[in-house]
């Protein structure tokens, strides 16, 4: 089956820890995205990548880092510099940046 | 800067009613417009993508229209059902930014 997978589904982090969220797609898409969603709010773009080995900051990149070493993978690291990381994180991909976006099931991160 | 607005933020209707959800955007230079559905705690599911050259796109009980000149799109849901209860979001790829802008969504409740 083609699609986007995110793992883990739930993640708990202690303050001061870095954690990495996984996003994998087998759709052969060039573009990938990370969004953050807080309760009752819309999506905010964290980072996006239009092609392998290249990525750009979105609207709320501070405290986050990404890599795009492989076309199918776009992991997101939430660093200790992110002061309020508790949120729902969504990964998406599209053939090109302007094409139809497909989303993964999300990872819910909670800081203890 | 492209801004996308969805009004109302919440809508409650009785089962069987036909309804319209609205999406407004400020910059008419768009490639397409995409409508999504999001169930609580889940990722976004793509419903319809309407190209800038199209006026309408249909899928089952859903019909999306696009009027670039007025900066508006509507999602028409016919004969609503309780299973249609969800948050509906629209998104517009913004050429000068190389990414998409999302509305905050309309949360629909269909009462049995």
C-alpha cells in the first residue's frame, strides 16, 4: 500500500530531552512537510523540503531541526530549545510543492 | 502574503440538510485549492483538489467550486449524515512562497 507513515503514534518527552519523530513515504514524492497543530487551532508549518538534500524553514522553525538525506524520509527533531513542544505533529508529502498533499496519521508529543 | 479564511469556525446542522462550507483567499494567483477532512486525533484526509482552470469538482455527495476572481471556494455537502461530522480545512499553494497556506477549518456537527 502506498502512503505516509509516522512513528511513534504517541511520544513522551522529559524536559531538556531531544526527541526525533519519524516520517516515511513510499509515494515517490519530491516534497515533504512538517506541521504542528495545537488544540482547536489550525496547522502551522515547521519545515518543508521540495527535494532531497534541501529544506527550508517554515513559520515556526525555532527549536526544531530536520534532515532530508533520502527521498522517502523526512525526520523531525524537537530539541530542548523548543519551549512548548506539546502538540500534535503531522507530516505530509506531495509530488511537487503545488500538487495534492497527503498526510500521515500524526504523532502526539507530550512533555512531562 | 496569501491569507486563507474559513467562516464559520463551527457549524451544527440536523441530519439530511444540505450545507455549504466557505473558504476565502486573498491572492487569486493560485495553482489549485484542496479540501481536507480531519477527524479528532487523526491526520488530514484529502477530499477534493480543484485546479485553477476548473470551476467545479465533484466526489460523491461533495461538490467543490472555485471562483478565483472573487477569491472564494465552497464545499457543498448534500444530504448530510452524522458520519460527516469532522473539521474541514482548505489549503492553497502559494506560488511566491513555494508552499501552501491552510485555513483554520470549520468544525461540522451533524445531529441525528
